[in-house]
C-alpha cells in the first residue's frame, strides 16, 4: 500500500496570476484534527493521509465494487454454514454435549441472561449479517449503474455498524474456551467451527475493502464545498465542518438538527472541550466495573457442588494449570484493557480541558486511537462464558452457569466503547494553528466536476 501525504497550499510567494485554483469538489476535513485538505487523485493500492495528524483519509482498491460484492457474498455463505452445522462437542466419562453457534445466545436466554445473550447475538451474527447485506446491496447498485432503492440510508448504516462487529474476538474467545475444557474432556470441532473462522477472516477483509469516499461518490456524486475556503487551515476556523459519514465539507451548523447536504447525517461541529457525555459514560463504566470483578462471572457445578469464580479467580486457575498464555490473554482483555482505557480517556478529557501542555498533540491522538481500537477485545471474557455455558450443560453432574459479573462486565465493555466514540478527537487540536503557509489564498476560479478517474 503506497502512502501519499497530502500537501496543502500553493507556494509561499507565487505571482498572483500564476496561482492555480483547486477544485472545491475534492475537499475533506480530517475527522481527527479538523484540517481542511484537498484529496489528490489516487491509484489502486494508494491511500491519502492527513499531513497534520497522520489519519488515513481514504484508500483506493482495484475494482472496488466487484471486490466488495464478492467478499460480502462469500462471507454471507460462510456465515450461513456457521449457523447450520454443529459448532463444538465434548465428551467426558460418557457425558457430553454438542452445540451449534446460535446456542451460545439461546442458552443464556434460558438462564435469565437476555442482555448478555443479546450482546453475543448482535455482535457475532446479526450486525455482521446486516453489514454484509448492505455492502452487497450498495455494490450491486453501483455495478448496475443505477443505485438501488434506499441506498443512501443503507450506506449511512455502515459507519454505525462496523465498530460493533466482533466475530474475530469471538474466535479468540472460542480458542480460550477450548483450552479451558481440553484438559478435562475430549473436544471435537464441528464443520461450523472452521467455517466460522473463515467467516471472521472474510468479514475483516470485507470491511477493509469498502472505500467510503468512492462509494458515496458513486451513489450521490459530490456537491461543491462552500466558496472562499482555504486548504491547510482548520474547517472550524472557516465556518465549515466535515461529515463523519460521507466526508463532504458543509457549512458549520448554526443550530441542532442540521444535516449533511449529501447523506443527510446529522452534523457535529468541533466544539473544543465538550466531553460531558464521555465522562458520564466513564463514570457509569467505573461503577459497573466494581460488581464485574466482585461478583462471579461464571458458576461451575460438579457432582452437585457449585464453585463460583470471578475474573481474577479464572486467571489464577489458568496459571495454576500452567496455561500462562491464556491467563495473560484473559488478564489483559478483562483487567488491563478496560482499566487502561478508562484511565486514558479520563486523562485525555483532563488535558484537553485543563492542561494543554501535557504531551504533544500527536502523542495524544495516538493514545486515543489505541484506546478506541483495543476496547472491543475486552468482550473475550463474555464470549468465553457464553460458549462454556452452552457447551457444558449436564445438570448437577457437570455444568456451568453465568454469574452476575458477566452482565456487569458486558456493560463495562459497551460503556467504554461508547465513551471512546463520543470523545471528539478534534478537541485535542483545539487552539493549535496548523503549521502551513498563513498566506494560502482562498480557492477561486471555475470549479469542474470531480473526474471518474479520481475514484477509480
């Protein structure tokens, strides 16, 4: 993949008659630092990065419609196979059980944990299926050169669904569960297990193949940005805002409820320090983290004797059995990641609001990206509970039931993810002027339509 750093602004002292006007149809406001830039034409395999913060603005792929459509269909096929055939089975001393993928959620409902079951079902099956159908629908319309009905509304859902798809995390949870059970029983992997691994991998490839910038141009073209704008300056300082869904540069909203001219998604101005929602969600996550650690996350019954175990007791059990790598994974996902994420977001809210000299802005934005990326992996422990509860169901002889800590920990993961999403990274750069030519001339002259080759 070739990196193409965008260079904004004309030479410092060009003759006025030699200044070249830049089309107002290829402008983007970086979602992380609010810098207004002009996208260069990109070839397949190239990506454009913000010159200020390094955020990837867009990527280009060869044959994007065909590529995404083929991947989406292949992923849907593997998902269909995954929910049809047996997933895992185990046997110990003549006692055993075999489960299908959907039973990881249905068993939790039968054990009075509908919210945890909903989390598992949505993140592993339902939302990925919705995403894949949306991608196939949109790409099919592009290939037919006639967008299908509701394409704009469907395209808007992609951005909101993507962070909540966790099939890859479920694979890790399955492997942890297998290692936990393997020491005491014979495990047999069904066809569904292998198709699910293929499904998780193909889903990852599908999400990476979707070029939002190209997709929105194919669906709705691109209206011109407002007149008199300067690249190399922040959008907010010019009364502009970039749409987080389709990328179009719009006039700054003057009131609540204003929407993007192209995709009709609500616009959100960069408002500096505005992290009350983030702090509220972090406070709720911190309160839920206490019962998540003190209440048992699962209860194991063997020969009529029940033994509850908390998150840390599960980690210590793996260490006692010599499974150090698994203990490290569980401890990292269940303790290190959520605690570090809450502390990092709290610190970011503090330095943005009170101490703007702490660390460089580039270091802060890297910290934010890490916290946003790792949060979803804390769901490993929840998925382990869902799999073991469905698999080991033999009454008083041997069974596992979910504890109250499972729901509390699932709430911690969801709340911290929402807190990271609601934190506005543009506030990190508030008050800092971009290091570009201050005499960059506003764009003038006759603008032409963006060319098809710019999006090929």
